[in-house]
C-alpha cells in the first residue's frame, strides 16, 4: 500500500479497502459465505428448478400416472384479460408464465402423516384432472389452451416448493382470482360467497348455488388488467438457482 493512501473506503480506482487490515477488498464477503446445499431455501429451489425443467404437456390430455407433487398450469388462449400471460406462453413447449401453481399431497398428508413413497398415490394426476374438468365447465375457457408441467416429489418438499414458486411467479389464479382449486362444498354448505374465479369463468354448477358476490365479472376484469399492467413476466433465473426475480 502506497504512503498516504487511506485504509478505508474506496480509492481513486474504485477499490474498497479494509479499515482493520489495510488490505484491498477484492472479493465481496457474500461471495465467500459457505454454501449449504441442505439449507431449506436451497432445497426448495432445487425442487422448483426440477419442475421448470420438465416437459410441458396438454392439460386436457394427460395420461394416468402415480405420484404426489407440484405442478404449474399455463394459459395460451384468447381470453382478452389474460393477453400478457398468453403472449409469454406462445411456445407450447416452453411456456414461461404460469397462471396457476399448486400441489397434490398424498392421502394422510393433510393430517400430518408422512409418506416416504412418493408414488404410492394417484393424487397428482387426479388433481390435474380436476383442474381440467373445471376449465372444461367454464363457458369462456378452452382446456385446449392450457398446458402444464408436473413433478412427483417426496412429501416433505411439496409445500416448500409450491410456496417458493407462487412467491416468484405470482400466478394470477393464486394471487388475485381465488377459487380455481376449490371443491364443491356439498349440500347445505352453499352459504359462502361464490369464488371470484367462478364469477369471471362461470360454468361450475356447484358455484352457481353459492351466494352472489358483490363484484361483477367486469369488476374483476378491470382488476386483472390493472394487476397485469403493473407486473412484468417473471424472470426464469430460478433455473440458475435464483428466486430473486432479478
């Protein structure tokens, strides 16, 4: 170090100097932090990355298969309110912006049971079939306009990966238009409000028996336009292990 040079702050060349050692800081301390592959976030990112590398398949023509796990559904149709999403998903083989992300856990999972055999169930295929049926019932959607990715996952990692993906992609059917994944509440339980998804996409008979919401379809379309007008297509940096969206 030359005489008279400060031992802290940046010099004329923009190099930062350490106040204690008087040595230049050529490496960001964050770059030398030990990487822990078993850190919860890193494990979740690994599962999310594996899903996004899966082949996209037509939602309405899925074969039967065994397994529980996570999935992403993509829209590619002409519903005007979803135009920005459809544009991002023009390539059916490489869709980039999910309209919905969900999970399917095996029987007993909701009660705290732990199942180490990820294929000892048909929960994932059944859940995707339910979604396809909901779309087929809607009078302004076509299931042929939807593709999906799915990943069979051990129970422990399913909720974590789902939460990370929803936080990253902010799918509109998760964040703004609730109710797509709802089931028929059953006889005597129709006192709740009709889901917003069914207001915008009417057709499911059970939803028609629920109480009418104060919002109209036009109200929700305006919200969708505002929502999509303020967000960009989320980055796929997750494929490099980064869910920051940068």
